């Protein structure tokens, strides 16, 4: 089974994504498209490990849509 949905972020740009279903256990995974985001914060002390804010690029990846139960693991 393969379905597609469209996510709409704050800037109203369409981001196509896909879901896949694993045949063995029927778990659903969602494609997270490649892109950039800001990681960290500038208003935190450096010793907390959250600064400085910086751009990070991630390749596309699939992630489980729902939590994995102990039984599934």
C-alpha cells in the first residue's frame, strides 16, 4: 500500500511526502524530505550545549509514524 499526502508549512509551500507500509508487520513509515533547519539557540549558556544556533542539512529519511511497542521491538 502506498499513499501520498501533502504537508503545508507556515510559508504555504507544498512539501510532498509519502508513507510506506512494511509487509511483515504492517508498520507505517513516513518520508521526511531533505532540507535545512536551525539547530540550537543563541540565548543559552555555551556549557548547556545548545549554542550557537546554526543551519543543519539532513538528507531525506523514513521514520515510523507511530511509536514502536515493546512487542514490536
